[in-house]
């Protein structure tokens, strides 16, 4: 009865939506103009890469949101404590805007500057050097969080080594 009344009043199961802004940056539009200008300049034979690490996932028989296509229910632990996991994976994506291709590598320890630069080196030696043999520059587009933060001196040091 209560469920029916609530439904009649417009209540129902709802997901949270991220719509409340916490503020804005006065020069945000200028930032994007600079980025677009750099992308246009770099699009003359040099790679433009967008890089990012994605959500770390624990491995094992643990609960995950969503559905899976199977012929019977999948039994998982009722809690997802770290000691129940069999490790974790860290997906790192590299998107080549010139070639319109994405590359994903999977790490198993931590999101570090070494991990990010090693992935860039992997991409360069496996793909980049063949697709852009005359490239003298690479434009990297990335957020400023995690291991590729502009505050981390290790990331900046490894980036100069990569260059």
C-alpha cells in the first residue's frame, strides 16, 4: 500500500545525478582556446595524445554494479574487503587524436608517474614511431590529478626523460 501511494505521489527509485556545480574558473574559456590552438598547430604530423587512468578494479569474486549476461546467478562475496580480492588492475588509456585510435594498458600495482611514462614509452615504440616517423613533438592532454599532477616533480622529471 505504501509503495503504491509513494508511486502515485511521484516517488520512485532514482539515481543521483552530478548537476550541482561547486564553482567556476574565470579563465576556463581561454584555457580551451589555447588547447584548441595547440591541437590545430600539432595536427600537422605530430601526435596529439589524450591520456588518463581509469577506475582501479579489484579482481576476484566480488560484487560489481551492473548486469551480466549468463545462464544463472553469479555468486559473489557479501562484502568486498581487500583481503578477499585476488589483486587489482589499473587501466591506463592513451587516445591518439590524429589516428582516432585508443590504446589501453593494464597495470597491477599502483598509478604512478613511472607507470604512466612507461605506457607512453610502450605506445611510442609499438605505434607512435611507425605512425609519426618525422614527429619532433608530442602534445599530451591530461588532467592534473593522480600521478600526472602538475605538482608531482617525479612526473615532470620522467616526462623530461621521455622527451
